[in-house]
């Protein structure tokens, strides 16, 4: 299979997955017991309306149509950029997502880069020093963080570094009371630093443990043992053999971790009052804002599937055997204990 055919196949697969997610999301939102009209108008105001007023309101928001008609209309409008109206924010869904996507992307990008770099470095160090105190310390760190709830770690970080030490702000994406035109990129990075560090430390464990296992496999391989028999130093073996062969599965795992980072950002944004997509999703869910909730779910799936698509294409570029289906992805092995 050529690289072009492989890329087209992966793109079609990604589009089908996104279409399936959009259908499931719309179905779950439609089956929700929360009445969006009553949730946003208030129970007393909704009950005081006449039947004709309720019917007119339902017709205005399009909730009186059958499910499949509503889905086809919603999907057609979504493809054209019209995601509907947010009842909670009283604004177009596309506008709400656009306003908050920048803050979330900044937070997730910082966490994604930090978790990949730190996890890969810890995995290499742990694998090169197997069964030593460094290896045990890295494994203990990873196992503890993998079992710690994200919101609990965010609360502890907020208490220690913001309340006690005062190194970071208490929350939000910009300084309180500052004019929007006066906010700089340094201010935004400063406010996103602590939430990003919390997300990064939680996401380190998976990359570090898999990289450690891959490093051990490489060191036990015939070519690495032959290099050791030739008297090559650990530094040369690391640079010539370990890094090159361990980097590819780490990259794949890193792109696949976008879903975990996005899921963790929902909790982190709530703790730090960070105005991103995660906080908007919680507000939409509690307020019965089905249009906004569906829009955020589909946009988040686009981000996650886009990351997986890039990882699959990179695999096909680096290793042609993947395109021919001769080998499986390298990152599927369980981490060594």
C-alpha cells in the first residue's frame, strides 16, 4: 500500500469514527432526562407558560421534530459551521467554543508537551538503570500518580503552590480586573502553568512505563549486546540504539494520550476556575444545554481523533511495514513491572 492510499484510508476511518461519535452524542443528549427549556427558563417560569407558548418555544428551538430529522438537520448545519444556539450562554455554540478553545488548547498543549518530554526522559533513565534505586523511584512515582484522582492532585497543588507558597495565581486564565487589551501572553502562560503541570504529571506515568519497557527490550536485543561486547559506552548505546528505537512508540502513545489529557482538563478547569471547553461542558451538562454539550463533544472528538490520525500516519511514514499490515503498533505492550 502506498503512503497516499494509507493516508486516505486513515482519513476515511477517522471521518467514520467522528460521524459515529456525532450520532451517539446526539442520541444521548436527546435521551437525557433534563428538559433544556425548563432548565434554562426556570421551573416556575416554565410551569406558568401556556401549552401554546410551550409549543411555540419548542418549535423555535426545534425540539418538536422526530429524532432522525433533528439529527440530520443538526449534522447538516454543523458541517456548515452552524452548531446551534447555546441556551446557557445565549450565544451561538460556535462562538462559545471559539472563545474558550484558545484557553483549553493552550492548557492542553503545555500539558501534552511536558508529559511527553518528562515521561520519555524518565522512561529512558529507568530502563537504563533497571532494578536500581532510580528505577524503583520512577516506577513508584508512576504507579502512585496513575492511581491519584486528577481533581485531588489539582486541589493539593492549588493549596500548596497558590495558597501556602503564593507562586501561582488561584485560578482563571487572566489576571482579575485587568483590561483584556492589557493581557499579555506571559500572563496567560503564568495562569496556565499550574493547571498544565498537574495535567502533565498525571499523564507522565503511561509514557514513562512504556518507554522503560521498550528500553529494556532494546538493551536485551542482539545488536545492543553486540555493541556492549565491542566495548561501546552506555552513552553511545543510548544515542545510537535506544533513543531512535524507543522514540517511535513514545510518539504514538503521546498522540493517543490526547483523550486522557482532555478528560483530565475538564476536572482541572473546574478546580482552577479556568474558562475552557471543559468548564463549558460541565456548565452545559448541568444546565441542560444540549446544543453546546453536543458541539463540545464533537469538537473534542475531532481533537482526539486528529491526534490519533497524525500518529497513525507518522507510523506509516517511519515504518513501511505498518502500511503493509506486517506488524502491529509498537506501543501495545504492557509495561514491565
